[in-house]
């Protein structure tokens, strides 16, 4: 599909969440440059605390992650969840000293419709650069004052919309082995964790993006980052998608992992616009034969 094709999602009749100038900026910077945008989603009743607490209590346990808010930037593995229930944590987020993420909110039909509405506004711009928009997903983050989301990366193209409160995301260049070693990428693409080892020496190379209500931030695929919440509780919505390019990069990483296990080491995949077709094709052939993993 190309930019002139019929959109996968119908655009709503009401005013757009992303204004025309925001969409132009996104089209220019996507997919490799982090950048801020503006949006008008702050008053949607689906995204207030009572509604989100109800959503959290409906989602399966595998779609809920929440932890203490006073974690360090770097953690070794996943810490234990707080004793307070997820619904109670969200309702009392202003004093719970926690952060929570609700994963795959599209499991609930009304949130699926919201996700499709938002991504539908940007679909032409996305597909003009990276091809078909694949696997749209939504994640909601609810954080107590001063909470920290530790250093990690994510496999999706991602726009983080700040709805209430404020936060600062510190991003590091995607694909730079100084901040996320190739072996960690390879392990993640074959089932490992996404948390990264933090080094205070990284800090001077990070780029800070301060987000207030009504602002959004584009995060490139696999860009390492950590987040510090502001002085008030915070609600953010992350809308994500995959592309043929992102899947090819992931499969090329997995192929390198397999060769590393045989005592070989290859160059890491190239970033966009390289297609990484050779390694990704080889790994997909191994997978089809049942030899990948």
C-alpha cells in the first residue's frame, strides 16, 4: 500500500487530534528522528482515571504491568509488583508511589476504535515511508508524581501523547551499540528482556524531551530511553505500530543471534532506509523449516 491508497482506518468527521502542521512535521521527521508534536486529546472521557481503573480491571493480567515509582533508572530484571491492586493503584495514583502500564488497550472495543482513529490520521504519512502499517497497538501509562520508568527500548514505532501532568523522556540514538549492545538486541528478538544496563556516563549523550499536557513525542524503533514523571500524577497514551522495515530489522537481529551461537559474529542490521532483506529472508527461511530459535 502507498500513500495514495484507501486508508485502513476511517478518519472521523470531527476535528482531527493531530492538526495539519503536526502531520506535516511528522511526515518530515518519520521514521528515524525523534520530535515533538501537539494534539487535542486531553479531554477524552475514555482517558480519565475512573475509566482507566475500570479498563485495568477488565484486561487480562498479562496486559497489566505496574511497579513502585521510586525505581532507579537502571534495574536488573523486572521488580516485584506492589501489593495494592491495579484498580486501587490507578484510583490513588497521586499518592500510590507507582507507575502502571495497560497493554494492548485495543482488546476493549471502544479503545480499539480510539486507536484506529488516531493512527488513521497518520496512516498516509506512515505508509509513504515504511510501507503498510502493521499491528497497531495502544498502551496507557499512569504514573505517580516523580515516578521513574527505567531505561529500556521498544520494538515499535511509537507516539507518546501526554494527557495529564508532565514528564521528561531522555532518549538515546537508536541503533547505537554504545547504549544498547548488539547482543542485547539479539537476545530481545529471540525472547529476552528489553531492560538495558544503565551507565551514568550515558547521560551526557541523551536528549531530553519535556512533555506537558497536549504535547506528544515520536520515539523511533528501539531507541533507548527512560522517563521521569513531573510533580503531579500523569496519564499518557502510547500509540504504536510495526512496519515491514521494523520486522526485517528484528529478523536480521535474530539471524545474527543464531550465528553468534555458532561462534560467528556479523555486522548489525542497518537502520532505515536499508531493508536488511538478506538476513531477514534467511532467518524467515530457517523459521519456516523449524530451525530458528
